[in-house]
C-alpha cells in the first residue's frame, strides 16, 4: 500500500509540474481521437443513412458486417495495416508506417464501424411515418436525409462519443502502425504501456490519471450536448 501511495504522490507531482512531454502526449492523443472521429463521421454517416433508411437486397448482410465491426480486434487492424505499409508492400510508397498519419488511418478504420453501426441503428428508430410524410410533400433524398439525421441526433451523438472514447484509449493499433515513438505518434494510452513496461510506474500512473481525466471531460461535454438536444426535442414535441 505504501508503494502505491508513494507512486500516486509522485504521479501527482508530475501532473502539477506540467511536464512538457506530458502535454505533448495530450496533444497527440487529442489529434488522433478527434481527427479520426471527424473523418469516420464524414465517411460513415452516408453509409449509416443508406443502411438505416434504405430498402434494398443485402441490407441485412451489410448491417451484420457493420455490427461485427464493433468487435473488430484493434491489434488485428494494426497488424494488417502495418504489413500493408511496409516498404515493399502495396502502401509502402506512401511512407505511412511509424508516422502519425498511419496512426490516424488505423484509428479512423476502427472508428468507422462505430459510426456506421450505431448511426444506422439510431436512424432506424426515426418514425417511418415522419419520413413518408416528408416524401409525400415532395422532399428530395437530401432533405429526407437531413430530417432523419436531425431526428436521430441523440443516437448519432452517442456513436460519436463511442468513437472518440475509442480513439482516446486505443493502444494496439497505435503501437503496431505507429511504433509508439515518443514525440512523434505516441499517445497517452500507448505511453502508459511503455512506462509500465520500463518499470517507470509513477510516470505511467500520471499518464493514466491524465488520460482518465481527458476521457471524463470530453465525454461529459459531448453528453451535455446530447442531453441538451434531447431536452430541446422533448420541449418542441410537447
């Protein structure tokens, strides 16, 4: 117990001291989580709309694949991408291995199924009568899609929260694709792993505390936005 308390006290001194390397890790972690989620949202929302609102043969199979993507092992994604990014591999000419760009690509691929699967599930809950009414008033596909997104925004925000949380805490893909290089593409989660493996437990504990605080702050902000919009929706409907 004494060992833990001493480590906790040292970790707190590191945090309060504002070590430059710690803030650098925070910056990289935010880049990975927010940029990958934004790109996944841009790419995944149209697919979610197609799966959530479309009626076509094979939709069930595609929805199953999207749901299966929620359980996709990050280590497997990282391994496949790392192999594809080796110099002699198909993506080798782009020099993505052991770079922040490579990490962003890996995390985007992990966030994409989250946006598609949870987004499609939220869109399927939109009342069909509301959309049929919009179509009866000669609304185009773009207008119907905008209406569906607006009605499903609470569920879509839940998908965004899950994607951001995945980006903040991801380790496997970051280590395999990025190499966990300090000062380049190392994130808080992968740095904590490195520090613990090197028996630098106080630094690992400090990083873990900062990571947990970052997750709580960002998810709390997104949850407030989600709750506020849900309350406005209830107020409007009443």
